[in-house]
C-alpha cells in the first residue's frame, strides 16, 4: 500500500479515529489475517460469531501494526472505527489507487479459466514492469480490494480477477478499480443456480466490458457468441481473440502432443509467430490468447511474446497440475473447483494425455447449478463415456448423476463406480490403479484434493 496518514485512512474508509495519532503513517501492508500483520501495516478486524478479529487487535499492534480498522473500540489499541469493514476496505483501496495515476489496471472475468488466465497475464506483463496480482482466486468484495492495496508507487501493472455471483457484483468491483484493459473469457454455467440462466450470467460478465473507459480496451473471446456480443456494451476499443477467422489475436494450426500441450501459430495484424505452451490442456489455447492480447496492447513485441508464451507456467494450486509418480502413474490435479465447462476441459485433457494408456477420472460434486444440477452432472458423465475414459469414480451421493450419465452412454466399454466420500475414493484407487495409468481428480471445493494428496503420498500402486 502507498503510505497514508491515519487521518487520511479514516477519511478514505469513512471512519473515525479512536486512541490513534492522526499523523501516524501506515506504510506497510493491509491485512485481515491475524497471522500476517507486519511493522507499519494496518490490521482489519472483521467481527464474527466464531472468530472475531477484534480479539487479535492488541496482538496485531504488538506485532507492529500502526492501527486496527474495526467496528468497536479495543482498549489500548489505536483504532479506525467504521460501520462496515468491507465497505471501508473498498473505500481505502479506491483512495489508494487514485494516487497511482500511471498504474494500468487489468481486469479479467469469465465462467471458467479466470485464475489460470490471470496467472498467465501476470507472468507476461511482469516482463514489462513491476506487477501485482493476487495469489489464487481472490476475486470477491474482500480479496479484490485487498489485492488493490498491495500496489504502490513502483507498481506499473495491477492484474485483478473479478468474480460474480449475481448482477452488479462486477460493476461494484470495477467501481473500486476501473480496468483500462478488460478481458472476458467465456460465459458458462458456473453459479447458474444463483443467476437463474446463462443469459443472466452473460449480462453480469458483460459489466466488465461496460466498465472499460473510452480510452481503454475490451478483449473479448470471439469464439463465444455471448462474449462477442459484449462489443456493443463497451465504450473502449474492442480486440477479439480466439480461433475464429476474424479474431484480431488468433490461434491457427493448433496441435496437441502426447503430454496434452498445445502448439499453434499466433497471428496478429502485422505478423505471426510459433507458440508451444508448457501448460497442459486444449483449453489453454484460448487462455493464452487472451493473455497474449493483453501483452500486445501493453507493447510487448511479437517475437518476444511468442517466446514468453512458451515459458508460462501454472502458478495457482490444484489447477491442471500434472505430476508423475515413481510407479509411472500420471496424476492431473484439477481439484480446486469445478463447473460443467471446466469439467469438460479437464476430461478432454485426460483423454489427450492418456491416449494409449488407461484413464481414470475421479469426479466430485459441482456446486451452485440450481435447477440445472442433475443435467449438468449427467452431461459430464456422458462426456467421460464419449471420450472413452476407462474408469469413472464418482464421489458422493450428490454427484451420482455423473455415474448415471456415463453408464447411459451406449457402447461405452468403461466402468463407473459411486463411492461415499474421499476416503472411499482413495481406497478404490488403491485397489484398482495400475502403473502407467493417468488419473484426473476434479470437483467443487469439498476436499476432493484429499484424493490427490493421497496419490502424492503413496508413490506406488497396489
């Protein structure tokens, strides 16, 4: 965070000082995790029934925090008192960013691929100047301003992921940090249970295109018709990316190797360059194109861009992390989260990487699908069968429609089993895995990753 006096912090946060020196300066990080406050920082205390940040206020100051932003006074602690810590954090982030006029804000949204693409963009633009980007997927009303506040006078690029679970969410985030470069990746069925329809999701994702200013650029997926149509919703210049013939930044001659890595020719208006990705999955072509378009807009030469794309790696945990066990088993850890689109992408990667080998998909429940829940899970099961996955292990009763979709596919020679929980899935794999198998583990955040961790710990199959 940029240095701010406590009276300036209070004004930006819409609060008042209690027991604090107005001239004291916050020059360190803003943190809400009681384990992280450091010298010169500001600790944000969120009230809660089970864990109340105010209980850690004195310890935060003892650890070097200049003051604590909270909702009630704490004896002996310099406080910035506010009614709503989330709103205060947003106001503080907005005020901090207003003092960094030369900073370029890059915002990304989409139903799937946000975090991976954010990581790809951050790696590219870091070659152009000091860059701040969140670790993982800090894309909501808490993680978003927290990331903004990490930028300082040395930061040139701020890469932000923007999530939404309803109308107006992205507009709210854009009001904290307006992106000069806005990227919309796709519109799918993630959180459809909360939105009600795919069209409502498209309307919400399009709020990012609307937020781009007249001197900014909206980078839109030409291969997704709903995203393409957002071109009429932005005041900024539009750059289309994808494999469509009219895309401004286009992938041509796409091929996949036995490791699930894509190669393609990157074509732009003034030339082309070969690209070979190091990140697995056919879907990474589109993600890398979006990142390439951002880098081009910010001035990266085409030749350098082609080389840089080939050096990109996955940075956020449990997203298409492919590793080999000593017994020759290949594991694809995509266990962080899941929706129908990301499930489909992961299953296709499994089929590519596992060509000529036995393939196993351990699949868990996909959350927030609402009335589309059964159909969405059945669709995943059908695709697994269509791709010829040899074994499907369905984890949990809520995910049973995946099993139903798989066994209903005529001509499938594979086998599907339903197990009650992660422990049962681990036992199933121990009994059935063979050296040389390729295993995908994926599901929404119900500790599906326990299965992966077991596979890491147990380096030999039964």
